[in-house]
């Protein structure tokens, strides 16, 4: 006894769901990056004199194969001096890593819901 079935329709549907899920993940990644930037600007630990460091905080989402990468970064050259411990401020003015660390659970939970929905 043998069983024959045509799975091309099912494979096409799975590919469609996968693409829709990836698109939803990219949209969520862009939204999460926006949340990170907004929170970093709101909770910056330094005194804002020129607004240059605050206004140059930026974020985004990019696709790398089957992964979505969310980024938060300084846009000024001296952002490194604000963030790293080995410089004058000893990391006391850091905003990027503390913001990501604080918001990561919320972002991962939202991402899980996005993937669970399958892009719907």
C-alpha cells in the first residue's frame, strides 16, 4: 500500500507564512528601535548642553539572513567616551547598554507574540 500526496501547495503556504512572519518581525524591530531611542533620550544621565548627543541617539532594525537585528547607538564621536568605563566618566554617563538591558525583556516578549501570530 502506498500513499501519494501533493505537498507543493502546502510548501507554498509555509513559504508565504514565513515571509509574512519575517515582515512582521522587521516591522516590530523598527518599532522596538524607536522605543529604545525614545527611552534613551528620556533617561540620558548627562547634562544636556548642546543637545547634540541626545539628538544623535539613533536606532534601527536590519535583516541579516533569517535574523532581525535591532540597534541603538550614539551618532556623535564622543559617544564612546560617555559609554565606556575606561574613560574619564567611568561609564557613569552610559545610556545605550543600560537602556537595552532594561527594555530587553519587554522587547523579547513582544517579539515572541509577533512570531506566535505568524505575521497575521
